[in-house]
C-alpha cells in the first residue's frame, strides 16, 4: 500500500524512520509533505526513494493510508485541504483527536495510532484505536507494519490519555527522573556527570533487558535487589517518604491538558 505523511516534525520524522528502517514499508511507497519544505527534503536525503510534494492534497492523492502528524489545533487546516475517499484510511497520531470525532466529519476509514519515541529503536508500544468503518485489509496492514518496530496494543477511548502518558510521554518523564538521579549522585557522592550518566544509562539498558527476557517482573526485581536491613531498603524508605503524590499530580496535569486540547479542537 502507499503511505502518506502530513507533517515531518519530531513524531512524523520518527515515524518515517521507523516505518522504513524496520522494513515495514519501502521508501518508494511513501509520500511526505511538510509546511516547511526543507524539513521534508532533509528526510529525502536520508531515504532517497521518498516523494516530497508541494501540498497536502497531492500527498493524499498519492496515498492509500494518510498519517496526520500535526498538532491538534492544526487538524482543521489539514482537513480543509483534501477530501478523502471512502476507500482511503486516515490515521491520526494524537490522543486528543478521537476516532469518533473524525468519523463525524470524514467519509473514510479512521484509525488512531499513538507512537512512542522508543519505536525509533524498533522497540516499545504503539497504541491503536480502530474506527467502525475500518476494513479488515487496512486493520491487518497497519497491525502487521507496526509490529515490525513496536508492539501494537488496542486501547479504548477512555484510557487513551493515561496509556499515552505511559507509552509516549513516559520516556521523557523517566528521563527527567534519571537526570535528577545523576545530579543527586554528583551532589551527594561526588561522581562526575559523565560517569554518572554512563552508569545510569547502562543500568537502564540492563533493567530493560531483564524485563524483555522475562527474567523478573518489577516487583520481583525490587525483592531480589532489596536485602533485609541493607542499603537498598533504606533508599526505598526514603523514596516512599518523599514521593507523595508525584505521579498522581503528573497524571492529573496531563489529563487537564488533554481536556483543554479537546476543547480547542474544531473540526
């Protein structure tokens, strides 16, 4: 099938890299458009077979599956520039724009897929929500393609925000916490930033490998590392006493932003 990508910012570019580098899609199958053409042309220098076009309508005309990779408040502008046919499939990658909302204004097949930056490394999850009109061929095509570089998981509309927080925003949240860990190690232990960063990165890679190989679950990891009366236990007590409602506040903040974004969308 032919793929179209509208918007080559951070997530659009990541998606193009993941689709092509994983072998899920041949670069000759992909047409891309970006408001700032230079960004699209930079991708074309990496993947010579990509087709860069001048406008949104041409992207849609060249594609069976069209990915809209723009911010939620730009959706209306994008949709004013082309009218998809019933045989085409439109894919939204942003959580505030629901499948049901798009189905009301577009007479075509609708899927929402929320990717993760981890997909760039052919890892992590992609969140799927299928519209009622999606044909089995498109469902199979998208699930098969995304399984080349992620684990596709279907998510209901009421859970999309919290799932996106974990899958899509999660790498940034965990990265922030790890940076704080490195800085605290410098302050208390006197380790250099470079060495602290190296140790944390290798620890995370090792932790991910343990989970990937199903050697331990998260609770089992905590139990195995924590020796009664030992250092890890003391550290966990300090974390328990200070974490309070950190993650509850985080989820509440993202849910409120999600709510405001939905209010600002006018399709």
